[in-house]
C-alpha cells in the first residue's frame, strides 16, 4: 500500500471534477485536494451535481442515491468508483447500459471478512457464547466442544471474498466447497448447491447481490441443511429471506446462525432478529478493521492516478453480472 | 485411530493387573475387559492398591492422589499412563527416581487446543463480546475491529501443544515466536522472553508446569507486555500468578485475557476472577472435543498392547523435565 502523500495525480487531474458522495467523515483525499475540483454531495444534491462530475466516488455503501439519481437528465460521470465490494446499491439499467466504467474496492475487505468468518466458526464450535453466559453466572461447567478440523463448509460466492473465506477455513482443516454462478475449476455451479448444503457443517453466504442470488437462502435452502449446521451471512442481507431463517432456527432445521448484513440496515430496535436463540447479530462490520477508511482512500487515489493518466483500471465491475469477474 | 474392538491384547496381558484411577464415568476398556485384571481406584484406595498394580492408568488429571500415595510402602507399577498432556499432577521425587515409565496423551489435545486459542484470538480481535452485549441491548453500533494477519504472538511452550498453536496462528497470518526451556532451532530461550512479550499482541501460555515455569507470568511479565496485548492460558493455572494478572488487568497493563486453567480447579463461585472486565473464564475445556474420552481410551489400549508385548512405548515422559522431549 503506497502512502497517500506519495501519490502524484497526473496533470489531467486538474481539469477533472470529482463528486464524492456521502462521505461522513470526509475521506482524506490527500494529493487531490487543491489539484482537482472536488464536490461533496448527498442524496439531496446528487441529481443536480451528476452532470458536472467526471468521476463519482461513492463512499457510503448504504445509500441508494446513485441508483435513483442516475437515470436523470444531463451528462454522466465517465467513471464511478464505490468504496465497497458490492455494487448492488448503485447499479440501475441506465448505468449498466452506459459507457461509464464502474470499479469497486476489491482487495480491501477479503482478509478481514475471512478472519471474521473463521472467528464465527470457531466461536460456535467452541461454544464461546455458552461460556460467556456461564461465566456471568459464576458456574464452572465443563462441556465437550467441537473439533473444527475435518468439518465441512460450503462457501456461496466464488469472488475474492468467498475465496479468501475458503482459504482461511481450509487453513483450519475444514473441507470447503465453493459455489458460484457457473461451474468451473474448483467452483461448483448452482446445480450442486442443495446436496452440498445437506452435507455442510458451515454455510457461508459471501455472494454479491444480483438477480440470481436475491433470496437464495429461503425455506428450501434452510430445509436442505442439517440440524447441526451453522449459517453465516457476510454478503448482503437480501441474499436471505429473513422470515425463513427465523422459522428455520425456531424449528431447529439449522443449529445456529450469524448475520452481519440485513434486508434493512441499520436493523431497527424493534426487529425480531435481535433476540432469536442461536442467532448472532452484528452491524455490518465484518470487513471493517482499524485503518479501513485510509485503505479505501489510498486505493481510490491509486485508481484515480491511473484513470487520469489514461491507463487501464483494475477492479472493473462487469455491470451485467454485478461484480468483478475473476480470470482463473 | 484404530477401533477399540480391533485391539488385541498380547498374551502377557492376562497376567497383568491394571489399576484405573478416578475414572468417572469408567473408560470403555474394550478388549482388556475380562483378559486383564482391572482394579478401579480413587483417592481413598490407591495407597492400598498401588503395590498390586503392574500398570496405573491415571484418568483424572485434576487429582493429585498419585503424587501423595506413590512414596508409600510396597511394590510400585512399572508403567504409569496419564490421560492428559501434563504430568504435573502425578510427579513426585520418588516416581522420578524410580524405574517406572511414565507416558502421556500426546497427540490427542493439540489440534483442539490450537483451534480454541485461534478462536479466542479472533473473538478478541473482532470484539465478539462487545457485539454480544450490544445485541442484548438491541443496539446497532458499527465498530472497527482488528486485522489478525500481521499481528505478533508469543507462544510460551515449545511442546506439541505450543507448536500446534503456533502453526494455527501462523496459518492466520500471525507472526509467531515460540519460546521454550532452552534456545534451539525455531525456539527462543528464556533470555528472549521479556523483549518478545513487549512486542506481542497475543501471549499464549502453553507450557508444562515445572519448577522452571511455575508462576512465570507474574507482575514482571505482565508489566513487560503492551496495553493492547491479550494473554491466554491453556497450559496450567499455576503458570500464572493470578493476583498479578488481576492487577495487570485493573491497571490496564494488558488489554485483556482468557484463562482456561486456574490455580485451583474447579474455580470456586466466590473467586474474584469470574467478573473481571476483559477476562474470559472457561472451565479447563480447551482440549476437550466430542469424542476425546474415546480417543484417550483408544490411545491407552494401543500403548497397553505395545507394553504387554515388550515393545518400546511412544509418549515417554522425561521425568526430570516433566514432559515428552521433542527431537527435532
């Protein structure tokens, strides 16, 4: 990772207008400040600002302001970068059909999310929540826990995050099957999903949100899983039919679950998800380690320099499928 | 792992008296039953039974009955096997000086304990306990957590368990230093301990309890550690001066700790250790996965056959140092 202050904006950067959406607190735009025209926008201003912008930096992955404003009148940025792995919050048919290049934050979240998933797996196997509760009660109660090595996981999503999760679990001796949109070397296609779910101790959702993945974890999927299985979602909330997950937990179709993402974020205080036995709820934080905002900024500045110099960008999203295709 | 029913006791086994200490519930002694004279003993009977026994199986690692009864009058078993990694609970000068062979359960606990430690590290890095508490309060509060890859660990104890912990942490990208009784290839000697503690994010105690290690984690050691460091004890409780650990946590000399072992076990309900902020208390269970008792029994039966056939035993403890020496 290059230090931000070492990044030299290409001369062309002077003539560029950069629109930064929903940056709170504003990212440290280092070398660009003073050398590029920078506009800060939000939901109320973006429709008006888009025609002026050459480049759009989408800083807030919770906002769907781009999707709503993009189809409006006037010129559109030639490049959109989102400081997230998923692009579901910004894509709309008009953006897909346009010549605008969309890039994402591939490279930033993989290791943190893989560690987070490994932590959830180990915490469940070793029954840390039970230990916590017994400690609160000052009770010494020995239990036998689960050996993770030799268990089986299915990781749904064969992009960089799914692959990082798979690699980390393999390092713990877990037998991992990876599933993706289509079968290819080392990746199972959708036709294998149900039988794989049936044999899995751990099921990890790490897929992008697309028309093909929306709601894929429903009653049928949870019904296929084993009563001892554990479900983890670090992808997008809409991959899961939450009502079906609740029902699967209540009926003990599955043994437990951890959700870091939700249909609606932030999760409202009155949501029934907060106190379901066996369900861990966390606030969309699995990938966010100390320093992540700096890393995202540095990555954007590196891409900006390439773009301003007319060089090819990495992390270009295939807008028709909704993620960066991996070539392997 | 051979199935117990496949183990064929050598002919000599018929003439052998096996004393099984503190087996509750009794281990499944499979093929030995009916072919070997088996005595079951406890604290109140062992002194009387020892002279009759050729072999002693110490099933309960919490009891120090052997250490107390061994110096008494009469013949002594020629072989003692303990269903534990540590032998501190049974060693006494008379046993050390004798010709009796002592073996341990090397091979059973390594992976489970390494997984447990990795789970504690990830749970602390990802702040799972805070997430748990916020979930209880139905509060959506995003936090930045810690990247584990690239952090530094010191694992104290270079035996099979310490090595397994080191390998698992390395698999997560942690930079691991291993320390032991003497410096050798890949292992730091005691002279390096203090500087290593000063630079460590994670300090894992996985050493056997010996005269050299008793109380080694004291005010001086905790004082050397960093305020962000996390201390984990999966070795023996007496490695730690608990009062000094409490004080180090209160004064924030270290950031947190997890104890699976204690000076006195079980930990009494009135112990101050149960509710120290930042301290995780678990009931000596890090190595005990489902099936562990069967694995321990199978291991003993395999060793018994070797012994009855006059073959060399694996897992022989160097009684002078108190553990199985590794040759590497």
